C-alpha cells in the first residue's frame, strides 16, 4: 500500500513525524510526504504565541507541537499514484482522506474545540466522505493547549492507523451539552498567567493532588447499577495529611473484609499498596503497606481464583502487568508471574466471560494514558495473554480507562470507567459491554457520575463493591502547615 500525506509546510509538527513512523511500521506500507505552501494564518500565529507562553509558564518542552522535520518526498504530480492520499491541512480541495475535528479539518479546528473547553470528536473520512474511524482522543491536562494538542495528535495517529487497517472502534461517549464559543487567545493568555499564579500559591499552601477514599455499607453493587450516586451514607477513610489513599478495592475473604488502597507518600512522591481490615464500625486502624516495588504502585485489583487470592497492581512505570499471589492474607504477597512486558498499561482489570479470561487496560501510545482501551484474552488468569486483533478497540477519553471491577449483573457486564474529558479524575461513568469476542468490542454508557452528586469533592475516580462495602474515591484539601494526626 502506498500512502501520501499532505501537510502545510509551515504547520507540520513532531507528532506528524510519529504518524509517519507508525504508518511505515505497517506491513508493506510505503509513505510519502508532500509539503504544501500554506503560510500560517492569523489564528495560527496567535496559537503559536499562546503555546510559547504556556511552555514558559509551566516549563514544558515543545514536544509534539515542535516544528516537524519532515521533508517533501514527492512532487505535486504524484498523488494519482497513491492508494490513499491523507490530507492533514485545513485547505479545501480535492477529495482525499481527511481528519476532522468536530466535523472540521485542520489544527485550528482542534484548537478551537480546546479553546471552548471541550475535547473534539475526531473522525477519519475517506474520499467518499464515509467515516472510517471515530474516537475522542484526550489529555490528562486539557486546559493547556501545549499538552492537549500533542496528546490529541497521538490519538489521531492511532485512529488513522485503525482507519487504514480496517480496525473497528467502539463509539465514544457523546457530549450532551451545547457547544460553547471559543475563548479568544488574548483571554486565554490572561487566564494562563493568573492560573499559574494561583497554582503556585495553591501548591505552596496545600499538598496536591490529595485523594481521599470513601466507603459505605451496601448489600449489593449499589451505585454501579444505579442511575446516580447515593446521597448519604459515605464515610471517609482518615489520613494523616502526609499520605493520601486512592484506588480502593474491598475484598472479602474467610469472613473478613479488607480494603486495599494506593498509599501515596507526599514526601517520597511514590505509592505502595496498603491494606486495612474493615469491621462493623469501619476501618480497624490505619492502612498498612503490604506490597512494594521499585516503581510507583496503584490500582490494587484483587480477586479470587482457583482457591487463592490474587492481585494485579498497576506497574505501568515498569512497562509490565504483573500478577501477585497472597501467601499470608492480606499482609504478605509474592510475585507469581509477569503477564505482559513492554507495555505501559494503566489499571489492568481481569474478568471472566464466555469461557475465557479477559483483561482491559488503557495503553500509552505516545499521548494520553487514559484514552486508548486495549484488550487481552487468556485461557487462565496467569496466561498466556493474547492481545486483541483490533487493539486499541476504543479511543475515548470519556469512557476508556477502567475504574473498578467489571460486574456481571442480570446477564450484563457492567464496566466502571473514568470520564477524563474535564481532566484526570474529573468524573466517572458505567458502561455496559454489549459485544466482547475475538473479532470486536462494543460498549454503551448507561450512567454518568460527577463529584457532588452524592459524593463531595472535586474529583471522582474509582467505584468498587465487595463484602458488604462499597468504595469510592475523590479529592480533598491537605494543608501543608498543619500538625499531622497520629
């Protein structure tokens, strides 16, 4: 297959280079580049100035928005020899394959969406205008164009590859709010300066981020199958201000319910997995470390299988997915095996369906850690694990990243997911898996939860149930200048 990519000579970016590299890695794929004389518009120049300001204020490298180094490899007469001409400019012209941001081509359309406070739905259309791929790539920091635009570009590259290879993508979560007017670049510049000042002051006075875990008694899956979070009954898991707790996973074993959490030490800037027994009145003491690693640990996904208790914590910084076995529940664990290597996977969540094991996780393809959902299957929990033929099966910052155990309920598979359209940890949703097999994956979101809807705070992140305990997490203020509680 021969692909020709059209770029504006003055608007090419480093993420375009990565797209070319990924295309050339496809079997029997030849990629040529045609650079068009496309002088920067007034809006493009304003965008460049805002990007420079953001990089200065936040000490950011140019990254994927740096000027690209691609050189023209074809002349204007060679387009007819290509199997696919991919036009990444905003200039109207011949019918080619295009990338559209909320229906409009070009980088300025992507920037307009971000300036209005939304992440655009990206579609890849062919010469007939038929949609070949759709998704909502995202960023954990959508409020900064210097990070959001290159993250968006990495997601665009994933969608383009899927469109060209014919991989199906599950549909992204749709916005129900009306589009807002994009803020002017001048207004954004003022906001960036003020925001940076406020952020510095906030970090001087408070430890950030500071997550908090909530729990309540429940006789069933509760919020996972409800249209809204319960408005009462939540209790905080206390912390001393120097640690925060997040990613709660309760687990019932031999008439005892234990709560496992990510235990982050602000002084070390690294987390371990800790556990605390849950009694009739709540936590019996303070969470105690039960699993450490050379890298940051989080998301202690605990489950029972084959008469034993297992845990898959997130070890994305080691680029592994690792399986641990309990040898003295809940205090002592040993590594059983490395399930996958060479993959930066977030929040791996295994479950059984149709006679085999499945595992979901979002994978880093150079942009967001939360928008590209991948699947693996295996005959047993310990493997061997085989990647799905169409990975990633979903590109959506609003519903890709796991947020807790997959729950079988009334013949359905319900999957708590993170909704990061407003930033990391901004909200949650519950998706019903409507198709899961070796050839495809589909889901539909059936409930959405936001902070304040029964759970106070500014974030909402993980939802789990076990042993008569339902757990959730969010955020709270943690003043630096207070005496820590013992």
